[in-house]
């Protein structure tokens, strides 16, 4: 039958409709396949080195946790976990609930901690009495309210820990009885939105943002890259100044090889996706043993001479990772990169 208004056969219209539908379905299928292929965990891996160092920071901007050699850490969606303690699940804010870090208060790097039971953290600093924090009791003893804060503009809620913690940190950092508050991330999933500067990265997910981490819950440093940087500096620095979680010792000395990594596996279980380069600020300029800034603004000044890209003034060293398969890891584990088919 022919439509009198158009003069077009009904069969022709039906054929066109079917063709358009098939084309749309084929296009959608192709896009789904492309997405699946791009995000599928590789089946083949190539060894590149071993996990020489493994760092874990219970309190944002403070010293790393001390734990026994051979200790296995869990890689989870919020970041590394050791017993009842998570990486960067504690953070300090000022009286206006604004995050503070060692960038503005370098003495923070002198605050160290160790886990004395599966849930109890012992916190120490020069000239201060030991402060104990039990994660198991924290929610029961805390004031019972959240505050609204942010990590570099990325807004989220956090739980107040209580006045005894606020007083201890205020005394050490400010030399006052008050002014700072310790907050905790008690939630099981990341709350923090993706940093606006990272939103353009194609592989980053909201689940990669961690608890109170600057950008993502995992970061890897290549020790060959740090060695190459040290050759350019008037005084060598320690890798810990970059505050990475994973420190890769390469089988072959290849500085900056990490720039080209896509998929990374640590040990036999944990799999990560490279989601962004790590752009550096003034924090690595702070000596972790003295809590003092480098008088010549290094290593940041030197990094800026050869590691700035895409017209961005912040130099790159290290890579941000997103967890794609959880698992246990420990120092000495083999590190692999995914092999493209």
C-alpha cells in the first residue's frame, strides 16, 4: 500500500525503519564491546620489578604507619587497610572545618603512629604524651555528628573524633589548646567527588577517590625516577617525601617508565588501572625527619625544569591508580604491567 500523502510504499517505510533500528543496535553493540574491551582486565602480564617499599598513612599529611616486615595489607576500594586501620581515613581541619595539611603546617610530618592492637592506634610526636585512638570505640565515643569539609574543593562529610584528640593536635601543631579538629571517614565507600582537574581523565571513576586522599586512593612511584631526579639535585632526597603508597624497584633501570603504564598488578591478586599522572606541589620539599622545608624549594624547583607537560605548571612524578581487583599485597611482591594484545 502507498501512503497518499507521501507517495511512499508502506513496505519501503518498514524496510527503512528496520534498517535504522539495526544500524542503531549495531552501533550500540559496538560501543558496548569497545567499552568492555577497553576496561577488561588484561589476561597477559609482564614483570617489571618488585614492590621495594609500601607506605601507609593513617592520618593525612602525617608520618607513615610502622608495621612489621612481611605484613600483608588489603587493597580495598577506600585504599590500603591494615587490620582495623585504613590509609588516610583520619584528617585534620581548622576551626572553620577547612582541611589542613603539611603544606601549611610542616610539623605534621613528625606525627607518627603504630597499631598496637588490630584496632588501636598509638600516636606520638616530639614533646607530646602518647595519644591512643581505638577505631572500634571511636564511633561509640565520638560526638555523634558529621561536619561538612572538602579535600581541595571536593566536598564530603566527615565525623568528628572528639575534644581530647582536637586538644592534642592543636597543642602540637599550633601550640594552643584548641583550633584544630581530628575527623574520621567511617563510611564504607568513597564520598569525595572526582577532582575537577582529573575529571577529564578517561579511566578515572568516582570509586577511585578514596577516603581523604588528595586525588585517588593509590599512587605508585618508580624508584628509578627518584634516582634520576636525585642526580639533578644539589642534595638527594628520600622517596618517602613523595608520599606514595607503592614504590617500584625496576628489574631494569628505566626512569619514568611508569608514565606509559596502563594496567598494573601487584602480587598475585591486586589489579590497578593507571587513571592519571601525579602532579606535584610543595609537599615533597618538606624533610620528613626535621619537618622543615628545603631552603632552595627542591625537589619541586628542579622537577619544574624537565617534568612539566601540556602547559601545566605542576610537574609530574608518579602515577595515580584506581583499584580494579582487590587483594593482599606485601613488600617484595612482584609488580607486573598489562600486555596489550
